[in-house]
C-alpha cells in the first residue's frame, strides 16, 4: 500500500559493423511509471533521476548545473537518503540527502581551490538538485502516482492515520529537502575541466 511500481526501460541496440554483423548492446532507458499496475507513461531523464534518488535506489548519479551560459557536471556517489515525516495539519516530509561529490566537467570561471568559489559550486549543485527533486514531487502530486512510496512510509509507521488519509495524502503534501553535497578536494586539469582526487 502507498507505492506504485516503476521499472527501468531496456533497449537492445543493434550496432552492425563490417567486422561483426551481429554486434549489439543494451541501453538503459528512463523509467516506466505504473498506476494500479497499469503502464501510464515514460518518465523523462530528470524525473527518472528524481524518483530513483528519493526512492533511495541510486548509489551514484550525475547532475548538470548552469553557471551563467556555461555548464558544470557533478558526479554524486555514496548517496544516502534519510526520510522523516509528521502529519501536523498537512503531510510533511523531510529528505536529508548526503553524497560525496566530484566535479567531472566544468567550463565556468570558478576556481575550486578558492573557498568562496567552492561555496558557489556547492550552492549551484544544491539548486540544480532541488530543481529536479521539486519537479519530481510536483509530478507525483499532479498525477496522483506515488512512485517513491511516501504513502508506504506512513503505512508502515502510522497505520491508523494512513487509513484516514490514504486517498488524500498527496493533496496535502509538503516536502522539504536538506542537501549536503560534501564536495571533495580538486585539482585543475586542461580545458577548464576539474578532476577530483579520490
């Protein structure tokens, strides 16, 4: 109760070449979303990321962020998501998200060696990740499809109240995110790219 199924899409891609006519590989597609065990839609890339992070099924992921008219690509690893809720007035959830973070690519003019710029880089990541997660929550509320199992958390921890709100909890849902990116030490590399020392 209180959770709808999701499934990864898989495509077998034929990559014919002169050397090997039967060469093929498997491509992982965005998530398939179901409601009452019936397929309803394919999620886009951001929605797929948001669902897998909030459902706590992602150990690592990449997040793109804008830096003016330039880009940063962050790699988040060792993702840990803690969830808590209360049912005062509304259905209030809080997600604490911790991750080790590396900058795998960057073209903007920020220096990770500089403390002020490092704070800016963390804030850009937090803003970009919150945008994806808020989009995910809005999709869940609008479609009334609880793909991340918020209702199931209530069911397991407060069964009596779940029975009272099981049909309405998505209508009164508030979600707060606390993101702790733990940006690791850096060294500069060529072409504005930043690589993180492990």
